[in-house]
C-alpha cells in the first residue's frame, strides 16, 4: 500500500510538472503571437504613412514645378494683353494656393502619423503591463 502511495505521489508530481511546463509554453506562445501582431501592425502603419508622405511630397513638387513654369511664362508674356496677363496671374495664384494646401496636408498627415505612433506605443505599454500582471498572477497561483 505504501509503495502504491509513493507511485501515486510521483505520478502526481510528474503530472504537475508537465502541466506547469505546458502552461508556461502556452503563455510564451501567446506573448510571442501578441508581439508579432503588434509589430506587424506597426510596420503596416509605418509603410502607409511613408506612402502618404511620399504622395504629399509629389503633390508639392508638382505644384512647385507648375509655379516655376508659370513664373517663367509670366516673364515672357509681359507683352500680352491685360486680359491674358490677368489669366496668368489668376492661374499663378491658384497654383500657389495648391502648393500651400499640399504642404498643409503633408503636415497634417505627419501629425496624424505621430499621434498614431504615440498611441501604438501606449497600447504596447498597456499590453506589457497586462502581461506582467498575468505573469505575476500566474506565479502567485502556482505558488
């Protein structure tokens, strides 16, 4: 009877150790998965921001090129009639406004991206705090 009790205790201890190891492995996989998902989202967001930033820069460059062209044309067209000259002035004003608008859009996109990056870092900090809390609770339960 005594040897059966010892066998049973050894089996119980082995099962506890296996269960603890399995729980730790599961916990590690969950943590790794969460971190990989977070990194994937952060990378995707950063790529999207770079794409938007590049688009805004292209808009600014195009508008500046048009502005330069119009300014060059303006010098050549001084001999034009007043009506034609007024049209060129209006177009120059419009293109200048487009340049200003594109610059504002670029700055806005940059501020939004900075805010989103800050929020992502805050979420990551919260996740890490929750992970630490769960790890501490798990350790407490195991003890």
